[in-house]
């Protein structure tokens, strides 16, 4: 049965093994994806068949096992190992390593993500390494720094040198292999690069020529082509470029190799023409890019094209760019080329062949002017933009961003120039019409000479407008076209014209033209203008006579001419006072009555007459009329037609206004039901008099009317009915108080008197408080539902009431008693405190954390609320008060006291509320204060709880006592528990401890493992006790009991330089290790992990002398010595990088020298010098691959390779009796020590 320490060591060993497997896979992957990885994969079959050396065999088998690149399979393997380890930890119940299910799942998911990230990163490295290998194959002909791309692998001190065998091929060159066409221009392409397809061994020099389009020929000699310009395509076939800036026909004339020998030129040419160009031809100066046209017009526009024919122009047409619609794509083509015109073949150099002359003629640049038409069908700006131009060689030049979906021929290039654009702005035809043209009239007569009237004309279009109008005598003349007068209006800027005319007639609009287009005339097209004359008036006056009085006024018979309606202004002169009056007449004949209300002499002077046309009026020839007036007397109630409401036994006063000749006597009557009562009021001197009615004893409707009037001349007239109606109510308003019980209110509050009304609102009420009988309260304009608020207690009595019509009656009950509700009170019962000191209630002390509840008593109406503050004083320092609030459903409240902290706690009850006084109010006089002392609970804790305690099995614990800090009042009583991780607890009681720091010495421990000492309980002299939380860190301390340290080797039989020596350690870390290397004692090592590792940096032997644990319990292992062997090495060509040129059929010899312990084995590769082209790879041809060879069981230190094949030869791996190179890389940083020889 394994103990806890052994289980953890075993778990550590397993996880180290899992990580070692992952590292092994990673290192193997790096070897596979390196340029020499193919050597490892090819080495295994041969090596496994060899049995010359067990060390070599084991190394080769390991290489074969690790020759698989990382993939998703490794993610699955790594994840399965990690999860199996986590599940095993839970099943084995390893102490401290048994994680919860959630934590185990989280760790497993994290490990899965780490595994995926590591393998993904290394897979990316594989892709980049593969690409690097392809580049190095092509560059293998370069010096050694370009050939050897893995300096750590090949250029170390163990494998040095390489041998390159070069078989020279013939040289071929072809210009423009794809028969492409090119163009150059100063605005789009200033130069072009023409491709050369070259096969052979660089460097080369070439000769080429340019045949200009004027027939001249230019030669370019000895142009060098080298590696930097070569792009690998197929074997030793590469592509080079020559840069040209001028148009012409180019061809290669010769190619020479490095030694001067000529290669073969494949007869091809490359034609470079001038890039095409196109521009809109809008105006001669080219500045105005906008053309104005009318809708429905057809416009012809032109484009200038330059380039090699035939030429094609692509342009877009778009109406209003902001309408969201794409433009229309259109094309224009140049005329067809007549290539047999004789003048086109006229060249300078007549030695050129006829077909070349034709090519020169057809490639020359030409200029064309192409026109097309477009009909404008809708108004608005039309945008025409040049998009691209294509020449006869399929060279396309684009201008700016191209719309999507535009097809382009050949190779396209973007010009530096912006796209040429012009705007064809289509305008609507203008309109003209008369606006709101009713019959217009021209005034005539004195003062109106030269009068005019405005013709309202409405225009539509673009200013300015030119109008043509004509005046006719009749509609028939308009139809016959016989105009009296025709005139024009030019450069009109406003859309609404008011044309003044002074002659009558029928005006007609003939034509309209705006700034851009001719227009049309809309309805109405004519407007009639008439001449009018001033109005006239004839007035005939007759007196209005009445018996007993005489003339009471005048009647005017009026006859008018003009356009109705009419008005007449006249002056009324009375007692030398002139008053201007105006009368309106709607007919040509009418009668006007003039009846003044005051007697006397009146004179009337008529001044002005006006009609609908002459609104200012015209003077009237002098018309006057004089009359002496005796007016009829009239009387009228000021409230005539009114309806008044009164109550029984009320009277009413009515005001009467009189006019005429006084003094007057009036007769009036009061009608009620079927009875009438008449009354007389005589000798009235004033024009205003007031009459009073008798009391109304019966309810109902009374009508008061004026009958007749007699003036001072003795004339009497019946008066027009001007009655006043009085409604008499049967019941007067009343008021009473509905107060069967006294009303209550809060202190400082108010209460509403429960008044009961009858009558018509609003009401006026008066009342008083009997405690203040002389103080009367009046409330006016009181509406139904409104309340009267009372602020003071007492007995209130209502005295009077009046509604909107009558005085009312006060009915019983008319008194109401108002009382105040007392405020609630708070009391602390006498049994809840021990004494009262300075008005503070003192309660018995209690231990910290104990439960203490007291009772509070209330008087008032439940529920109650109490506001209080808690103040705590600790060691003479007061904490900030905490304000709280508590509710009580009844009159007794159980109140819990705060004992969480030690100190003097004061409870200050400051505010109170109950069911009546719902808002908190301050307690009268001063707050109620309760005070209680909370005694501190004792406490104990371990000192230096983080310090680990160690003890050997069977050792004395006096050297390592456990210190316990005690707080409280001594003596203390302490209870402890001692627990071994695999045994039950032991309870230890320590009574009568007087000191504050107690040294506890555990008993002698005889079992290895971890012991836990737990504080359980402590009590001091105050009899307060503390029971400790077992999870609190300061209440637990551990003592580790360990055995002596042990060491064991995990190393293989053979150890080489670069390996890591591994030993397993048993015991309690840290470990202290002493060792020797090559007989020299080294510095002592301190190791915290259960693994001891040495990195073998040099050959020699290492011996472990002693191993101790933390308690310095040591052991001296016997015969723990290991030998470190030197790595073998191989030198190719004496360690140099050599290049050897041979002819086809010859052989090359490559010498190799070894260092190490025979027998030797080695692997070398032959890498082709030229990579396969991408074009052949696309067609399915297998790319050239490097070859790997392995030679084994070499007993000599020298070996030679003979070959007739071309390639780069270098050794990738070498093995001797004990070791091999290269080896799986192992980290130095993780080792505890580095084994190296001291520097001399």
C-alpha cells in the first residue's frame, strides 16, 4: 500500500512521462519537416537491417518511430493521455491532487486547447519549411551560404562540407513566349517589361534590336542576364524581363553563355505600341464641359481617339447621379482600317521585308474623330463619362474606377488622367399664362388720367424670359388674328409679372422663350381689360312727421350709378358739432332714414360717394339738408330680456333709461300667473330711474314690463316690450354640520369641517370658534365639494350662509367639536436595565457574539416605527454612528442587540412614528439612550503558520515547537486536535495557560506523512469562549514527518554529449546533492523537484556522491557513475563546399572522413539543382525530388562516393558505435546542472 508521498511521486512521474512523449513527438516532427528529414525516413529500412551495433540499431529504430509529422491524430493521442491521467487522479484519491469534477474538466479543456495550439503552430512551421526547401533547390548552384539552409543541422562541427556536381546543358532563348502585346504612354504606362524565356546555365549576355514605327532600327548589345532577374519555371528554364520605354517592334538577335559560346535564339518578336487615348470634343477651348439643350432635341457629340486602329471607346451615360440608378454602358468604334493604302507602307528603311513593313504600318498611331447622336427625352443633367479605350492590339486604358460588369479586352491599365466627363443638361420648355385674370378695369375721370391696371402673368422655366403679347378689340379679332397692337417683354427675371396697361381691350399671350428653349402658352391665354367711370348719386329728402310731435327725422331717396356695392359719407352737424358718418348701399336705388334721438336743429352735408371700383371715393357736388327734430320719448330696462332668480319674500330693484323731452311719467306692470298689477312712476327728471318691486310671496315666474311713457309736452306713447323675468324659488339655501362624533387631527395638522349645503353654488359661509366668539371666519365663493380646513381644536359653530341668489338658513346641528390625537411614546421596561446613570439606561454586559434581546414598549396606534442609531466605542475610540430603523406590529417589540464586535455599544432612540403619526418625529425632550458593554472573546492562532515544520521519523519535537499566540484575560484553557492524514484525530487539552505565547511540543511521531494540528476551542478568565472555524488558515498548522532521501537512475546504457541524465529522488524536497565530473567535485545542488537532471555538454564520467532531504537526512549511493560519449563527425571534401563541373557521361568522386568509434554508418542526399516548373506541376508532372542514400558497417575512418549525376551532395546523419548525429534536441535550461570540462 503506497503512502500519500509515494502516490504523489508516482503521479509526478506519470505526468513527466506524458510530457516527454509530447516533446518526443515535437522533436521528431521538427526533424521530419526539416530539409534533411527525408534522410531520416529513408534511413530506417537499411539501418534496421544492420546488426553491427546495438547502439546504432536503437538510435535508428527510434528515428524510424519518430518520422511521422504532427497531425490531428497526435491531438487525439495527447488529449487521451491527459484525460486518462486526470481520471486516474480522481480514482486513486491522491491527497492534494484529487481535484473536483468541474476543476478536472476545466484543466482537461485547457490542456486540449494547448495541444491544439502547439500542433497548429508546428504544422504552420511545416508548411513554411516545405516552401523553403523548394527555394533552396533552385538556389543550390549558389555558394555555400545559399545552398545550406539548415546551419544548425549541417554546418555544425560534426558534419562539415558539401559537394556540388554541375552538368552544363545547352542554352535557348525566346522573346515574348506568350505572344503578348504591350503599350507605353506618358500618362498610363511609362515602361513595360517584356519576358524572356531562357534555358541554360547563367549568366548570359544578349543582343536585341528595336524597329521603330518610322522604319529606323536601334541595336542593344551585350545586355547581361543573371540570377537576380530569373524566375524558376522548369528545371533550368527561367524567365527574365527586359524593360523598354519606347514603342517599336523588339526581337532578340543573339545570346552568349558565360564562356562566350553562342546559344540558340527562337525567332519571335514583341510589339510595343503607344497606349490609346480618348477625349470628348465639346468646345474649341475645352473649358466648358456643360451643354444646355431642350427636351426632345437631338444632340450630336464627338470624341477624339488616338492609338493603333481599330479603336473602341467605352463610355457611360447616367441621368442625375443622385437618383440611385446605374448608368448605361455604351461603345463607339473607329472606322475600319484600309491596311492596303500605299502611303501607309512608306518607311525609311527599305531593306525591311514586306511583312515587317505591313506590321509597322498597322502599328502606327492614328487619330480619329467619331460622332454620335442622342435624343433627350427627360429633363435633367445627363452625365457622359469616358471609361476605357481599347486599340487594335487589345491594349485597354481605363480612366478612374470602372463600374461593375464592364467587359474589358486584353490587358487593361489605369491612366493617370481623370475620366473625361461632360454634362448634357436637358431643360423643360417654358410655359406662360394669365394668372387670376378676372375682369380688370381702368379708372377714368378727373384725377384718374393715365390710370393703369396690372395684367397678372405666370411663367415657368429658366429666367430670363422673352414674351410677345397682343391687344385685340374682340374675341372675333383674336380668331381672325387682327391685333390692334403687338408688343414684347424681354429679359424678364421674375416668374410672376404684373404688366401695367392703360388701354382697354382683350390681351392675348402670343409666345414665350426662356434662357434655353422656346415654350408654349397655357390657359387662360387671354385677359379682358375694361374702362370704368366714377360713380354718381342723386339724393331727394323728405321729412318724417309724427302727430303730437312733428318732425322726428328725414327719409332720403338715393339713386346711384356705378359698380355696387356703394358707400356714401356725410357730415351731421348738431349744435355746431360736426360728426362724420358713413352708410353702405348694395343697390342702385335705396331709402335711408335719419332719426336723431335728441331734439334740435340738424344739418346734413353729403361729401363722398364710392363703389367697388373707386374704393377711395369721388366728391359729391354740394348736397345739404337741414331739419328741426322733435324726437319721441323712449324708456327701456337696463336688464331687458334678462331672467333673474330670487327667493320668496325678496324684492328686486330695476334701472330704467329714458330719452326724449322730460319730465316723464312711466307706467309698468307685474304679471304673475293670471293676475296683473300696474304701477305708475311720475315726475322723473333724470334720464335714469330705479323702481322697486313689492315682495314676492309666492314661488313662480314674474314678468315685469313697461307699458307707456308721457313726456314733458304731454305726448304719450306705448313702449316696445322690454320685459324682465324673475324666477322666485320656493326654498331658500341652508347649511348644517354632519358631526355626530368629535373630529380628530394630528398635532400641526388640519381637519375638514363636514358641511352640508343646499342651494346654487357658489356659497358664502360664516362661522366662529366658541373659544373665540369675537373672531368671525368667512369663506366666500365656496363650490360644491370644496372643504373648509380647520387648524386649531375647539367647538366650531356655523352662523350664516348665502348662495349665488339668496340668503340662506342655518339648520341644526350647526356645531362640531375638534380634538387633537396625542403623539405615540416609547418606554424601556425596568427589568431590561440594571441602573440609570446620567439619563442613560445601563444593561448587563455580554460576551461578543452572544445573543441578547430586550423588549421595547409603545403607547399609541400600531404599527410603530422607531429610528435609532448605534454607536460603538472600542478602546476609547468611537466609531461612526450607524442609523437604523425598526418596525413593530404591536405595542411590544423584541429588540435584538448588536454583539458582533467588542466594546461599549450605545443605542440612541431619536424618532418615532405610529399608525396616526406616519411620519417620523423627534422624541420629546431628549432621545432615549441604552448602553451595554460587549466583552471581547478570547482568541488563539499559530505563529508563522506558513512556515513548514519538519520532523524525522522517531525524532524529538523539542527542536521544532509550535508557537501559539493567545488573546484575552489569562488564565486560558485551550483544546487542540492532532491528526495524521491516514489516522483518526487525537484531542489534546491544555489548561491553566498563563502566558500569551505558548510553546506547544507535539508528541514523538513514528509514522511518516503529514500531521495537522487544529485549534478547536479557547476560554479565558471572563468565561467567554471561542470555537474556531476549521477552514480558517490561521487555526491550522502542518508538521511533515519524512524518511531519509533516496536516489535512483533513469538513464539508458549509452549516454552521449547533448543528452540529459535523469535521476529520480524520493523524500521531502528540497534535496541537496553532491557529485563529481571527471573526478572533480562540483558545487552542491539544491533540487526542489523529485527529478535530478544533468545536461551532458562534454564527454566524461559523472558520479553522484550523496543525496539529502530538507531535514538533512542523507544517503550515499554506491556505483552511481555514468560515462558520457563524444558525438561522431563526418567531413565532406575536407570540410569545404566544392562545386565541380563535369560533362555528360563523366563521374565525380566525393571523399568523406569520420571521427568517433567504428563501425560507422552515415546518410547522404543528392538534391537536384533545378526545380520543376509550376506549369508542369499543374499539368500533373511529378516534381523533381531529392534522393537519400544510407551506408552502414564502415570499419574505416575514410569513405568515397562515386557519381555521374548532377546535384548537391551532403551528409545529413552520421553514427558510430555509441552515438549518432544529429540528435533529438534536449533543453539545457530545464537541467539542474551542466556537465562541462573546465576551461584551460
